[in-house]
C-alpha cells in the first residue's frame, strides 16, 4: 500500500506537543484532534477509502509517539480513529467529512466537559458544606465555583500541595470568586477531616477498575476521608479514562527531580540522604464515592462502562496489537 | 539580660518552631529556670521567676505532658520552700537539684527506651518516621551500633520541615535515609515494615499526641498492616486526661507555611489553619515503648498507677498549684 506523506502542519503540532509548547491534558488532546482534521483536509492521495484510513492511522501514530504517557492524547486520537473505522465511510468525501466532524466533536466535548462536570457536581454540594480539595484541578474547582454561583454557602480547605504549591493557585482562583478558603499543610489532612464533609479532587488518569491516579497526597486524603465517613468525589473528564488499563497495562508513576523538595546544596551535603519525589499516587476505588464526569456521576467501579462506551474500539485495537492471534480469531 | 527578656526569647523560640522536639522544649525550659534561679535575689524573686517561666511556657505548649509533669515536681519544691520558709541559698539549691534530677531522669529514660526500641528493629527493616523526635533518633542510633542493616523513610514534616533536619542528622550517622513528602506517606507505606514515632503526650486512653501528620501516618500504617511503635517516657503521660480533660491543640503562626509576599500574591483574604500536633487514636498504636518496657496503649492507666504509686490518681492543675504558692507568699 502506498504511504502518503503527513502534512507539515500536522508534524508541527506533533512537535509542539513533544517539546511541551502545547501542554495540559485538555490542550494536548484538542491539538491532536485538530491535527487529524488538518491531515484529512490536506489528503492528496488516491481516491480510495482504505488508503485514506491507513494515511490517517499513520498521522495518528506520529501524534501518539509524542508523549507516550499522557492518557488524554491517545484518547483524543482514538476518539476519531475508531469512529472512522466503525462508520466504514463509502466514499472519500464522506470519509474526509467524518474526520472533520469527529475532530470538531471531540474539541467541543473537551471544551464543554469541565463546564458540565461543574453543573453535575454542584448538585451534590449543599449550602453549609465544608469541602477539602487538593492540588489545583480545573474540574474540581468548576464544581465548587458552580455551587457557589448557585448561592450555596461553602467553605473550602485547600492543601498547600508540596512540592510545587499548586494549592496557592487554587486559593487565588477561589478567592477571586469570593469563596471562603483556608490553606492547610498536607500533613494536616487527617486533623482537618473532622471539620470537612466532602472531598473533591481532580484526576490525571482513571484506570479500568476505577482507581484514580492523581497528584501525590490524594490517596492520603481519600483514606482519611474514608475513615471519617466523608464522601470523596473525583471530577474527571471522560478523556482522562485510560483504555490501556483495560488490557492490564499499568499506569506508570513519574518520579520528579528531588530539587523540587530540597536544594542542590542539601543534596551535596547529605550524600546518605536520598530524596524521592513521586508526582502521583493511586487511590483505590473503594475510597472513592463517585467520579463526576460530563456524562454523569458514576461509581468508580463503573469506569469500565465509560471506557467501553467512549473507547470500546480502542480497547479492541489494543487487544489486537498486543495479542495478534486473539485479534485474528475474532475477525 | 533581664529575666523578662530571657523568658520572652524562650517563648518566641517555641512559637516560631525553633525548638522542634518536646524533650528539647523541656531542656530549654530547665536552662531558663536554672539561669533565673541563680539570678534571683530573694525568695520572692525566686518564686515569681519560677512560676512566671512555668506558666508562660505551658500557656504556649499546653500539650507537652513532660513539661507539665516536670513543672509539677518543680512547683512541689517551690511549695516546700515557701511552706517551710527556707533560706534563699537553700531554696536555690533545692530547685537546682530538682532540675538536675529531672534532667538525669530524662536522659536515663531516653537511654532505656532506645535500648528497648532498638531490640524491636531487625536487619532488613524499612522504617518510616516523621518529625523531630530525640528518642526515636536515639533508637536508630542504638540499632545502628548493633550493626543492624535497616533504612529509614522520613517525611518532610511540614510545618517546620523537621524531616530535612532529621534526614541530615541520620544520614551523618551513616544510616540510609530517604526523604519524602508528607503527601507521599501512603505511596511509600507499601515498602515499609515498621513505623516509629515520638510523642508530645500520651493520654489515659492510650491516645498519643504527636507532631501533625503522625496520626495520618498511623492511619496509613494501620491500613497497610504495618506496626506502629511510639517511643515515650512515662514523663510524657498526661495524667490530667484520666479526669476527662481534653487536650487543646496549639497552632503555628501563618508565616510557617505562608510567607507574607506569597500571601500578597495569592490574596490577603486567605486564611490558614496550621495545627502543630494531632492525636493518634489508640487503635492505630501497636505498642508504646517506655522506660518500663513495651506496653499496649490500652494498658496506660495501669502503668500510670504504677508510676505514681497511687490509684485513683492525683494530678492537680499546675495553675492551681501556682496560685496556691503565690497566695502563700503574699500572705507570708
């Protein structure tokens, strides 16, 4: 089969994602979806749908290779690709239009998701609630801000979130909305839990079993909340759900530079001290009461439902790529 | 330096977390008492100085059981001084001897606890701890002397970042130390075999008051079926709690986590809540290592009885004793 070259604009976007010129889960996802649309529009190969699909697959592969660990990226790409295959367009015009439509659809979905999460989640917040949040999650803050705008009287505790103090950004955002917010050290989450009646955090990745990968410290909070019978809500757009985990892939936890915690001088002066700085931890589903997605509020154990509904064919593709023999059997 | 200045410097050091361990807090209080005792020009002076130091320090650290218990002993001497109308130099000697005796007891206790605690460590252990505990560090030192091969995970321990200092000191002993964030406790607990923590106070029901974050660590250890050991001398037993007294948790000043310039940037309306201690419920404590041996937290009242050689216990409020002494001297 002929390989059609990938347009320069698509390569440029791929490069921008790779060099982190484009960053943030949502922005990466939208850029990738847009790149596929551009690829479809710029297609100059033969009038053969099969060739066109192979060409889009090729562009997708280039984009996928930019950031192998971010889950939003493969999800954006697979959103387009799997639906394209599923629809089996009969001619080129239909195929091109379909990619454009799917790409637009994904971008719109990603843009509106946080807003919808805010609306859905805010229904769970009552006047008088005391909410604890960790790190700085746009989706979690969307829930709090929506509830506040509905006139609900809420008090928020925000952890400072070492090492990078993302809690300060959370404080600033909430204060600018006129919300009562108190900053606490990460070590005080169990102490404060008896004053709290809801925990709302974001997610980096949601695994197939409903486990949530999020900023380090999230699982401390979820456990302390569980002990105190305080409800834990995770606000997560569906593109944060990881199809790869369905086939048993593990979510890799990034360990970052120790100099985020201590300075160079400290490391030099203390050769016997190792400083370890994992960026994320995993909260097991049993400590999560619900995941608030733009599609609705689900128990974490129902993550599989979202994965199958949103990314069903991706999962099948993963199976085929991992276990070719099994894929052939199914054909 | 005038007495008032000496006392206010001590108080400032406590509030601003320059004194990290509760044993050190007591030692620094003793030093101040010693200086002021020597400076006192009359019995009146001696009584006022001593009661002033004690009441000011307890006001800012009402949770420190060792401080309260030692103060009670010192006040008993003062009571005797006033009651028996001792001469000034006799009185000074009595107070100084008491301070020396208590100091010796604290040192001996740490030594015995360290010996017992070190027995609990075996080669291959990965021990997690938090905050600055003189006693826990001594346990590690002893175990190291016994050539046990183990390593220690220490949390940063905000506010105050005690963990950075502990990691550094343990590292210098030649111990393999890993410094982690407070947030990373649960992440690393699966690699850990034991948790060792120090204490500010042990309540009658076996609850342990320790640096904030300790109760989170104990909960996380409990979840992971990791044993939690508390190193605490019986001087840290909080006898008042037998009578149902609740322990009030002191808070650190805002600047300990939020420097002024950061506050300006994120918004002046932000509030902070920075407890310096929290309470570990007895169900998350596997054993308390005292100078009398290892006991279950639920057996604390028993040990309290043995230490005081009395039941029901008697623990008069320190402020009541101070009032009584001051009244006696005014009437005298």
